């Protein structure tokens, strides 16, 4: 682990590229920084690799930076990069690594990290969003509340789960090009036709890129429920938000927005909807 961290620090030196001349390190910053890294490595060698375990070392980075914040030397930037690397490579927390990069951008606007600090921040933001989505996806189990969203449907009308409070709602992630979605569609249509007037609603979240093709399909199939679509395929906003990785993906919610079924197919969907409506 020690070798890995020192390789990371060397990489940080390469990342600093600004075209200007930095002052030499005359204050022993690198020596102090290497001391912190050595202490971090010792903890990692003992299996101490959580943020709680490394809190004192993170504070050491902060204190070292605070003492030399006004110094315009590469060594000062290396202090922040070493902290950012610890968050990224050991603690796997891109959001806190982003905070460090933003601090570098603010305090050292002449410096570009990895060629372009903004691009690196954007990449880490996508990684952080993916991590949040995976955690959210893992939490979407029967009995748990389905986190709400506030969007507009394809007709420009407000769309949210809260607006369906008191209804049994099927959240359906799908696409016109998805054959399993098309195989399941007759069951959804039949259930909707049978129970819509009793309080059953469907909210479709389409991954289609071609809006005209989507609208033509909806009209042809008689899919009269609200649809969300931003034309971004697997980058669809709500697909990323909920960590959806395959289609179709459906969630059946009770009147309070709690999950009562996942990926129900065929007769199982109608049975679950009838049971939920009977409890209202």
C-alpha cells in the first residue's frame, strides 16, 4: 500500500501543469507531506482504511495547507492533491475529492490538474452520481419508499409521485426498441384498462431518443398514461437517478409511495394491483 500511495503522489506532480514558474519549496513542505503519507501508509498497512481511521491524517493535510496557503509552490498544490488522492483512491469518495479540486481551482486558478481541472471535476461528478445511483438502487426494496421526482411529462405537464398520492402506481422504465418491454405491454394495458378508474395509475419513463417515434408508438398502442422522456437513451435523467441497468424495470407503489412489488410480470401484476386496491 505504501508503494501505491507514493506512486499516486508522483502522478500528482505530473498533473500540475500551468505554464508558469512556481517558487521552489524552501519551507520543507514536501518533507512534512511525506511524513503524513508515511503515517497514512502505516495505518493502511494495519488495515485502518476508513475515514474515521484516517481523520487525524486528513486534519494534518488541512493544517499543513493552512500554514503554507500563501506559498506559490508546487509543494502546496501537492498537499491538496495528496488529500484528494486519499479520498479518491483509498476512501472511494469522489464527492470529497471534488471539493479538494474546487479548492485548488479557487486558490490556484493558474493550475490545471490532469490537463483540465474542470474536465476532471466533471468526470468525478459523474462517478459520484453513479455511486449514489447504485446505493439508491440497492435501497429500492419492497417495503421501502420510492424516492420522488419532480419533472415534466412529454406534454409539459408536472410529473411526480406525490401528485398520485392515494393511488396505486406502476413506475415503468421502458423503451419502444425493448422487445421484453413490448412483450409485457399487453399485460400493463389490460391492467390499466381494468383498474384505472379504481385508482391505478402508470408513469412511463422512456429511454427513447426519437420523440416522434415514441409519440407515434404511444398513440398506436393506446398508452394514455403520463410519460417522461428526455431523449438521452441510457443517460436519461431518471435512469441515472435510480440506477436502472436493464429493461423493463418496474416498481409498483401503494397509495403512500411505498414499494409493494418489483418487476411484476403477466398475471402477477394484475393480482398485485387488485390486492393493493382492495386495501384502500
